[in-house]
């Protein structure tokens, strides 16, 4: 016996009885936009802080590599390194310490020496003009972390000399030479630091710093607190002569050598820096007062 198959008739839905489709109302759209805006406002500071920490971590790694490169250079040259040289000033040739390490120049400025360091690690990733230099190659010109120029620091005389030398082509030049084996406290004395930039004068990062007010304003204030989120949350990264690197706020940095001294009695020492906002600031040690110098003194 055959079963009976029931037939079903497809019927067109009645638009009058079907459920209408609604779009977002203006108020609902505004609420969604508001929620998204709040989420972005909450996330942006966290992302910016994460970026600042990442840049600082790269910077600290760079400083350690620079310190290792200087130590290797000194090992090959009887404990000596060149902090700076006056030969061919601002011509894209040999000048600051990084050029001896990155371009293969020896103590006599002959270009047949070993390359000890990649140019990219001699500048800070957070420096606005950290890759600027006359040659156009990062870290290959007057653009690098600032090295201690200790001539006016009393303890600097223990390991620093200024001399006149002769280039292979016969041109005399003067140079500041440091003997690393004579540094009195390698683990407690800063060798390299984050530095300011002065692109209008043909510089990226300034290649040297001096700790006291016996120096020019330009080199005194070379150190800049590049890292952080604000004036109240900023720091500079440094490398010590023993090779380790660390981060310091302005209040911490002034208690490190060579800024802390000791200084001869009667010296009214003022330390100069650039803050996170780029303002020229000073710390007078006798009065323990911070000041903003605005406008800053002209650079050379």
C-alpha cells in the first residue's frame, strides 16, 4: 500500500506581517563612536609608553655595544681611545669617537684599521635627528652618543691627555686621548650618554659632553633626557667605562660621576642639560637649584 505524500505549498510572505528591519539610530551611532573614542584614549598612552620603553631598551643595547667596541679598540691600541680629533673638522671625515670605530681609522687616522662597530648603534633611536650627519650615513659623521670630555674634571687628568699628532698625509692634528686602564672608577664613571641634537649647525647628536661650567654651553648641555612620556617621567640612558648601561632621571644623573665631583673647594659648579621638552636647563650644585635657561645660549 502506497503511502500518501503530503504536499506543501510555498507561500510568499506578507510584507505587512513580516518583521521590519531597523538600521542604527543616530543616538546608537553616537554611543558606539563614544565607546570607540574612549577605548582609543585609553590605549594610546599605553601604546606610547610601550614604544618609549622599547626605544629605551634598544638605546641601552646600543650603549653596551658602543662600550664594548671602545674596549676592543683600546685593547688593540695599548689601552688608548680617541675621544675627539680636530682633523678635517666637519668635512665628513674623522672627528668624534664613533668615526674611529665605525669607519676603520686607527690612532694615527690611517683608514686601514679594523671596523669595531656598526654605525647604526652609535645613535639613539629616540633622537629626533640622531641619524643626521654631513655624510648622510647614520653614525658616520658628527652624530653619535656623547662621550665624556674630562679635561676640566679634576679626576679626568688621571686618564686623559691632549696631544698633537701627524696624519699620514702630513697634516698635523690635535686629539683628546683617553687611557681606559687609568680610569679611577670604571664602574662608577659615565663614559657615554644620550645627547641633544643641533641640525641647524650641521649636527645630529652631539658627540661629547663636559660636566662643569668651565666648558662651552654647547658641550655642557649636550646631555638630553630623551626617553619617557613627559617632563616628570623622563630619563637619559648612559654607559659606564666598565661596559654596563643604565637609565637615570635628572635627579639621579646629577649624583653620578663625573657630575658629582669631587670638585675643588670654592668652585661653583653648574651642570647643564636638555630636558625632555628640549629646554636648556641647569643644576647649580652649591644651591641645589634647577633652572630653565630660555632662550638657550647660542651654539657655535
